[in-house]
């Protein structure tokens, strides 16, 4: 076998009796020089076919599934790259927390004082309206001093027989003018003045609605029909009513400019509310007057009245 045959992978056919290759359809029309080329060509085709078969048997990896090696360095954001969490905003403190430490302490103390006063007030009002008990018997004086006269509770609106009278509180005064003379004013209907201020006012103040009326009720409840004080609150109710009427007189300019109120006298004018037309009830329409004695006005009441009038 020659060197060409040794290096070839082609199959060798048996030689003839004389050592030549047998003739066949493939070699009948070919020359001796073309036979090795044909064998080599067929061998190469078989090799190519074998390699293609081997390639088909080996699973191919797509580019998207092939493992990739990432080089060190900054990561490039993409569909597969992890994204960093956005920064969480820090909430800005509001209210007391936004104040400096010293201001926070002052505000906290102020809120604590307000809370304590509110709790004490609610407790006093509850004990005032509650039925008589051990606490009210032992501390009734302190409760009354806290409640009267500004926070007195009146439940007549819910009584079976509510008030059916109109009560007008009126006052007159003796004033000392700029020339030193004493003159007496006419009657000022303070209730009518309050009514005129309320009429047409969508948001009337508590002072216009209740201050004078409650002061008169306070006085009546602590005095008998002869105007003698009953109990320990008689003097307090008198001073409270006197200060209110002096303030109103100063507001109305009683006696003229520069006049000083020396004494006052208060009276009530009570008239019954007429019954409806369909009622058979008969009531008197004659006013009932109740005059109180003259009260000397101390200098402190006049000063306080002018201070409150200038502040308002």
C-alpha cells in the first residue's frame, strides 16, 4: 500500500487477480489518475456528513442562555440589572416637634396647665349640678366660689313649668358732674338695650344674652323679698350686680362727659307673657316692680368700669 492509501480513511476494495482494481460503474469511465481524487472526495463528504451529524447531536446554546462573564466595573442598568431603591424622604417635623427644645418645654408646660384647669373646671361643674353628696357637703364653699357667678348652671329651660314672664332690669344713678353738683338720671332699661343689640345679630355674644339676666337671677336667689341676704353669697351677688350696672352706665355716658357715678339703684319690671288666643287662662298684664335700695359705688368699681370700657 502506498503512502496515499495509508493517510486515507477511504474503504479499500479487494484487488483483482492481476493486482488491479475491479472495474465497476464508478470507475469504468474514469482514468487511473482520477480514481484517488474520487475516493478522496467521497471520503471528505462522509467526513462532512459525520461532522454535521455530530453538530446536530450536540445541543446548541442560544446567546440569551449562554453564560456571560461580567467584567469588574460599574454595572450598566438594563432589563436584567438590579435597580437601587429610591431614597426614603425624611418627614419634616410639625407642630411642637418643629420648635426649639426650650420652646417645646414651655409649650408642654402650658398644655399641661390648660389640661389641669379644664379637668378641675369640669369636676367643679359636675359637683355643682350633682345631687348632694359627701364631697359637696365638705367642700361646698370652694365649689360655690369657683362656680358663682360666671359658671352658674340653670335648668329652668327643662322645668315642667318654664318661665312665663318678661323681666326687665333697669337702673338709675346719682352722678357728680364736672362742676361738683349731684344729679339723678332717669331709668335706663338695660334689658331693652341688650335686646336691641341681639335683634338682627346672627351671632350675639354671651354677654349680651345672659350676663345681666344671670346676675339678676343670682341676686334674687340669694336675697329674700325684703332684699336681705340669705346665706354667704348675698354680698357677692350684690357686688356682682352693682359692678355690671356701673359698667353699663359708664358705657351709656350717664350724667354726661366727665360725670362720676356716686350711687345706683336697680329695679326689675316683671310682666306676664300673654297666653295664646285659644287658651282660657287669664293672667294680669299689670307690671310688677321691685326696687332695690340705693347702693354707694366704691371708687374701685368706677375705675374698673372705665378700664373695661376703654379696653372694649
